[in-house]
């Protein structure tokens, strides 16, 4: 299990009952569960989270102006 892009994973045990924890680099925030546990069926409790840039959550207004050289 790879850590998310722009993030880290702690925990290297992947057997039943194991827990891994995810965190993001500075300037990014976690989108998803920070802790996953390996269930008795061998599947993880959720999907690996994403690390999204803080700017993804800000509404940005871009203003373009046209300058005429007439």
C-alpha cells in the first residue's frame, strides 16, 4: 500500500487487524480516513485517502482585461 501523493503513511504491518495512518505534507489536507484497518476478510476498512492542495478548496476568481492599442 503506497502513501498518497504529497503525503506519508505510518505503519508497515499489513496483516489482519493491522492499522496504518496517513498524513499530508504541509500545504495539503487529507481527503478521506486518516486511519485504515485490515479487516478479518483481508480487505482494508476504506480506500487510501488523497492529499489535496489547500488551493483546491478556495474559490478563485480570475479577472482578465483586454487592452486595445487602437
